[in-house]
């Protein structure tokens, strides 16, 4: 692996950060690798041309400045062989706005990791309308090979999925503080010890599927109107239409037949117990 930065001091800081993270991951038992082997396998260069010789993938991670990304992509487009995918770690800029006029634009796409990526094993793969199937497939294979869970978005959307979900919660959190309902600290506690604990083992759809006997359809029947009212308070039109509920219900039942509901509920509870044990061990 090669890391490029025009600032030599920043590369020195990056090497120390890499060493610290690997040491911590080893101590926690999440990996079992030799620090020296990893450090020697990562080259750090201030010369971008040296960095892209014989590469199989390029990942851009510069600040979220559209014009700077466009310049870098244009430069990389002249240096990197046409078959090599070039991806951006951008959190919200769609590739269709960054590589529109660049040569060989079909190999450009977004691969957006969650932060910190060495702990959050998720990567959103967001192709532009012009991104090739080969670039998508190669990127998925690369993410799987390094232990990431790639999610390929079916189309571009501002903020992608990770940040749209996070943003929805943040918008409501700020509104509740502004309305004088609760403090910022209490919001963090509710998420950390409530929603976040559940979401550490199951996602929001599986959460409500397991919270209501009869599954997600019963939850929608009982709670859908209230959630729509909450959305309307914030000026948001939220769809809980029967066809949409049917779609989500169909996906959930393909993953979990209702006859297995009790077993999955018990699995969820045991998984959360394991998280609680780990939290007590490391953070009290």
C-alpha cells in the first residue's frame, strides 16, 4: 500500500497514527499482526507520480473541496492506467459532479467508508451513471478482500445513505434541544444506552421487526401514523404507503420467517449482552 501527501510532516504524523492504531487493535485482540511488517509494507511518498506506478486501485481522501478534487482527478487521469478504478472518499459529493469531463470517466466512483474505517467495517460504493460495471465489480472485490462490507447504492443521492441516516437523527436531535425538550447530553445518553445499543447488533428495520410480535407489518400498522405525525411536525412528508410496507416486509420475511422470530429475538438479546459485557470491561 502507498500513501501520498505533499506535506512530508503530515506523512510522519500518519506513520505514527498507523503505528498507534495497529498497537491498539492488537491489544484488543481485533487483529494479530506484526507492527513492523505492516509499517514496512506501507510506503509514504510526497511524489504522486511514484505513488501511482503499477497501482491496482486509487483512493482519494483530500478535503471536501469540489474544485480541488476535480483537479486531482484530472491529474490522476493522466497518470493512472485506464483500467484502474479511481475512487473518492467524499462524504457527500456525487461522482457525477466531479468527473463529468474527465477522460476515462467510467472508472471513477465513490467509495465512502464510515469513520473510523479501521473499526466501522462498512463502505458505500456509489457509482455515477457513467461508472462501468467492471469498476464497480473490482471495487466490491477489493473491499471484501480487506474485510469491509461493501454496499452498492442503486443510484446517487446527496449525502449517500450513511450520512442521510445520520443526518436525519442529527436534525431531530438539534430540534429537540432547540425546542427545550431535552439536553444535548441526554440525547447522547439515549442513543448510546438505548438506540445505539440495539443498532450495534441489528439495524433499524430489523429492530422494529423484532420489537413487535407479528413483525414489521404489525409495527407499521400500530406506529406508522404516529411516525408520520412526528415527520409532519418537522415539515417532512414521510411515506408509510402499503406498497412500501409490502416491499420492506417482503425483504424481512425472506431473511427471517416469522416462525423463527422468537429465536432471533433471543439472539438479539444475547448479542446485546455481549456488547454490554465488553463495554463494562473496557469503559466501565
